[in-house]
C-alpha cells in the first residue's frame, strides 16, 4: 500500500489526554477515502455507505506526522470497497486499519448508478485519458474554427459577386 497523504498533528487535533482525537482522524480518513473513490470512479457524487470495525492500536501526539494509505479491494456494480491504513511516520507504529470502507457511486438524480469500473485506475492512466480529452477538444475547436472561416470566406465571395 502506498501512503500518499500526510497530516501534521496540531493542538486542535488533540483530545484531553494530549493524543490525536479519534474523530479528527476518522474525518481525515473519510475525506481521503472519498477523494480516492472519486478519482477511481470519475464521479464527484459518491457517498460513504459503510465502514467496518475501527480499532485504534496506538496514537499520535502533537507534532507527529501521520500517513494515510488507501487502496481499492473490490469493485461492485455501483460501489467501490476500500481498505485504509494509518501509521505514525515518526514512530512507524500502526495507528489503525479499516479493512472495509464501501462508497456508492451516485447518478445526477442521487440514486446509485453503475460505474463500469473493474480495476484500480492509476494516475498515469488518468493523465493519459485527460491528455486525450484535451487533444480531442482542441481538435474539435480547430475544426470548428476552420469551418467558421470557410463560411466567412463563402459569404464574402457571395457579397462580392452580388
């Protein structure tokens, strides 16, 4: 699992014991997992459906840096299942693992919708799709501009003949 997101534990993230407040950590995990699901499904309309048991095995203190790792483990027809790991970068101790987080893909009407994905999409694949879309858009713009220019020339010739 790759750990791409890091958070710095600040005073506002602490509980009365001086350690990382579990609610802050769960908010960070849910946000990071939602972003991961959005990127995998190419849809900003995803919702958290389920999180399996959460068992805090260690914590972090002010000034520590924690790392969050997320990966897809299963693709349903309208859902994606993720696994999350959090570790303390300073102490290298595991803080928690969430074996199963399910996100549901929604259509514009807010109803679960098929997403058509079957495997993890990596950043280089997403970039290539983006590059092709930009090129297609640029080609369409160039074709439209050429058609407009041809139409303008034809109108100009018609005006000079009459």
